[in-house]
C-alpha cells in the first residue's frame, strides 16, 4: 500500500448511474470535495460515497479500521467542500451524513489526527477585527450566551455528569479513577491552591450548580459567594445549598463579574473564562485585582490552547458556545501583568479533559434514550457531535486546561509547590 496520501474515484454501479444522471454541478462538487479530501486526509483511510454512488477514497490506506460515510444529497457534498468546519456538524445533526463503516468518533478522530499534522493558520488584521466584534460579550450578550447552553434542563446534565454536577475538566491524579473520583480530586486540587483557611471569604466566578462553592464551605470552612448568569443554575445551586444546610455560609447570585463590588480573601473561577471573550480580558483581570484583598489568592481554571486562534470552531460557536473562545497563554498574560497581579503558579492539564469528555460521552450514550425523550433525536446527534469533536480537540488540536494562580504580593503563597500535595 502506498504511503502517499491520495484520492481515488470508484465508478458507481450501473443502476445508480441510470437513476442519477451526471450533471456539471455534480462534477464540480465531486472535484471540490475530492480536492479537500486530498489536502486533509494523509494518514488512515476515509471513503466518502457521493449521492451518485461514486466513492471518493482518501488517505494512505494503512489502517485496519477504515471509515466510510455516505452523503444523502449533492447539497451536503457541496457544503462540505466549501465550509467543512460548519457543514460536517450540521450534516450529522440533520442525518445527511450516514456512517456505513466506523463510528462518529472514528470519523472525527481520523480528521483530528490528520489536522494535527498541519500548522495552525495565521490570521490577518481583518480576522482579528472580526474576533473583537464576535466576542464583544457585553452584559446583555453574556446573559444570552449563557442561557443558550446552561439553561438547558438539569435532567440532561444529571444523565452524563458526576453526582456533584461538575461541568468542567476533572483531575485524574492516578490511572483507573472514576469520573466522580476525578472530580473530587479536581475540587481538592483547587482548594489546595487557594490556601483557604476557615472563615475566609471566597468569590466563585461562574459557580455553575454550586458544587465547588459548597465543597469549599463544607470542607474548608470558607464563606462563599457564587455568581452566575444562568437562571437554571442559580435556582439549582440555591436549592442544593438549602438542602445541605449551607444557606448561612454560601450565597448564590445572578450577577456579572464586572459588577461585584466587595473584596474577597480568595477568588476562584472554573470553566467560566472561556466565555469572557478576548476584548474583555483586561476588564476581567482588572476586576479580579479590584475584588481581591491585598494578601489574597486567586485561581483561574479554564480551557486554552497552545496557539493563538481567531474565533471559536464555527460549529461549536453556532450551536454550543456562542461568544466563546479558547485562548493561548500569550493572550492572557499581558492582561494579568497590566492588572498588577503576580502569576504565582501555572499548571497545564493536557489530556485530563480528553478523559473527562470520554467519560461524559460514554455516560451520554448509556442514557441516550432518556435524553432523546427529554429533547429529540436531532438534539442527541448535536450533543454527540459536540462531545466527540471536543475530545478530538484535546487529543489532537492543541487544547488543554490551564490553572493560573494569582496574587497581589510576591509572598502571598509558599515558595515551593509542596503545600499543594500536602493539602
């Protein structure tokens, strides 16, 4: 088998040729899609069956598990050729891409492994300008974007998250950990970095359903204020705090991070910074500096990537996280410096989120029938694609999670990292 990437064309069977006569547009579509496949698939094997019955084969063929898909109509083929980053997810949601061999994970993993061989694209001034428009995320836009994803039914999230509803990267500190164990380890790891002492005040920016805030109150003795823009999360967090007898130690508010006036001994933010938007990075870290006491400590836990991009992945931006963005550290650190904060520790969690997403994906699949009853088949296909493509991003496309510890004073935290393990 040749080691060179290639695209070959198989002739359709005679019956399908008679029922689908060739036309100039179909020929152009076939050429454009074949060219895309040749540019993209260099390792592995992908077969794309066109509506005419012709099969385009791409890759080096050196795989025991080739992937084969069929496209239902020429419109799908044309859109895939023109704008694959958006069209593939939409075609999967609508059932216009049919898997004949392999799974959705096999298809996206194949694409991701091949994209990993390509250097990240460089963007010009126009693209950077569009990013500022797309990610402006003023207060009204931020509320709309949060509602789009986080105001979905709690019954959905209960069917694939851990028992504490941690919707962020877990911390797999040893092989074989369950998702619930790894999420407990994540909260413990964050608490250790916060150096939280009983009675200290904590601000949790983007508190979700309140799990981390309640853990910091119960196990570390903190007095925690959690803020969110999600009505659904706010109601659930308040209810959980009442049920656990924590209403006097944990307060949850619907509030924008820019509008918090108090100062806190500790600030933590988990899985929220991805929604801030590049134009607001300075406002975010200025707020952290303003809200943190002089001897305070903050920890920011968020998704990032190992290169500068311009915008969200187009399908993710349209259907899952509008206004979101995964930054490079080089985009964040200047804003931290201008805010007058010390970076006292940075830890990069590389494949932890890939393993978290795999666990979510398995749980989603196990409860798929119940989720389909809550929503519908198209919703399930959308979320299958979201969980798969997100895992691919962490395994092959340079995504990771960073935890940045911040302070105002150079001596606010110990001089070595031993205290984290000790805690």
